[in-house]
C-alpha cells in the first residue's frame, strides 16, 4: 500500500512540474541575477593602467530597468506572414498591418477582405460591431506603415474604410486531476481596420487589441504585457491572412470550373443566314486555334484562305484501339463521312466576341441542321478547346 502511495505521489509531482513550466522563461539557474556588480578597477597613483582588450568589451549604455533572470521573455519575436497571393508587409513596423493587392479582377478588394474578416468571426462564434471613425485618424494610423513618401501623401478624397470590433474572445485554463477548477480566465477584444487606396487595388488590414481582462487567483488585471499583446494581434492577423489565401483558392477553383463548364458553342446562323455553330470567341483567336481542333479530330488542312477565313480540310475518321481506351488517349469521333470540307469563320457582332463556324461539304453546301445537331456533342467540346488550355 505504501508503495502505491509513493508512486501516486511521484505522478502528482510530475504532473505539477509539467503544468508549472513557463514557455516565456529560460530554464536553468538564475543566481547570476542576484550577483552584485563588480567594482571598477582602481589604479594606484604613480602606476600605469594595464592595456585593455576591446574584443569582449560590453558597454554600460544599456537599459538597466529591463527584465532580468526569470522575468526575461526569451520567446522569438512574432511575425506577420504574407502567405496570401499579392500580400506584403511593411518593413520594420511593429504594427500588425498587412497590405493586399488585387488578385481577383471580378471582386471589389475591400468588400472581399471585409467578408473574410466577418467569416473568421463567424467561425469563432464571435459577434461584432461596425464602428464609425474619423477617416483622418484611421489614415494616420495606417499610413505609419506606408512604403514610400508617395504613399503617405495619397489623397483623402475617395478613400474607403471599414472598421470592425469583435465581441469578447474567452479562454479558460483548468487545473486539477480528479476535480478540476478554473485556474485563470483571459478575455480579449480586437479591432480590424481596413483602408482602401483611392484606386481600390490596394487594401490594408490592421489588427489591434482594444480590451483585455485576465482573472486568476491573484485577482483581476486589465493590463497586458506588451510582447503578449503584439503576439496576440499578429496571431489574429495571420489567421485572417491564411483565410484570405484559402478564399482566393476557392474562388479561383470556382472560376476554373465555371470556364470549363461554360457553353461556348451553340447553334445559330452565319451572316448569309445559313445554319452554323456560334462560338463565344473572337474571330482572330478562333482562327489561330482551329489547327489544334483539326489535329485532334482527324482533319488534315489541305489549303487555307486567311483573308476570307476559310480552312480547306480532308477528313479521315480516326481509328481507335484498345490501348487508346486503356491509356485515355481515345478522342471522340465526329460522325461524318470521309470527304473534303470547308470551315468558314465569320464575326457576328461589332465587338467581334462571337464567331460563326459554317461547315461546307465537297459540293459547297452547308451541313444541314440535323447533321450539326448529331455531331454537336463532339464539336461543342472541340470548339470550346476543353481539356486543351
């Protein structure tokens, strides 16, 4: 029984030791902090002063009121990490600020970043309040981190701002083994300041702590250590930057899917009122890319008329083997007879964003609407250049 009590005591001591470790504090002996300073060497009158070695000289012009020993914070400085596309930090700035430059042309940058901030608060189940503040005060805070004199003199007129304050973030630390109790409780509130330059293509985000409360066995405290405050601000800013990067990737993926699923080819008529395909592409670009289509679908170019935008081609139905199916190299076959054809391209609108593609047989007659409908699935994918670009 005594042996069990002894082992239980050791386990309790080891748990207590682990819980009492301080990540801010160096490990080891701090007796040096209690040692008195050595008195300066006094040279008796009439004797020469010995030569001094400057190699290991330590100046006395230091902050004598700074932390020493156990009070010294040894943690590495926290950094703002610009991992999102086209983001940048201001060198040698202690303010938790980052600049975002426009990446998505179809999104307003200020609204996009603001949405991400609100998404972060929603993920954390934290409420928020939008704050109205004098624009001059906001600018003076943000422009402390301007990268050039030109940036500090940007026009106030047309600048857009957005200021959001979060509700309280709460964090409780419990102690005990069989019976737990709250050892300490920490509460924080943050402010998120966004400022867009007049052109709207650059937006700064600054995170600052506006309220702090810590309660433990010693009582309550509303003053946070400056280093801890800076680390908390930059940790919050970095979490938003990573969320911005994630949203960029999601939006870019949606754009790619939208383009890949977009119907670029439809039925219509050419300027001569003949049945044709209508492609949502400029005539010049489509003309340049048509050889890629021909090569992949069994057409061989025999002649062309660049001025009239006519390709003269020969069609031989490509043969596919079992190996093509296995390796995924088989290409959908266009269901028309082996023969000579003409592909005639013509712009359909003033902007040149639509082009008609009329296919004529060897007799110079346009293919019928029935034929165009039958081969449409293959032609639509081919003229959209899907899985090519």
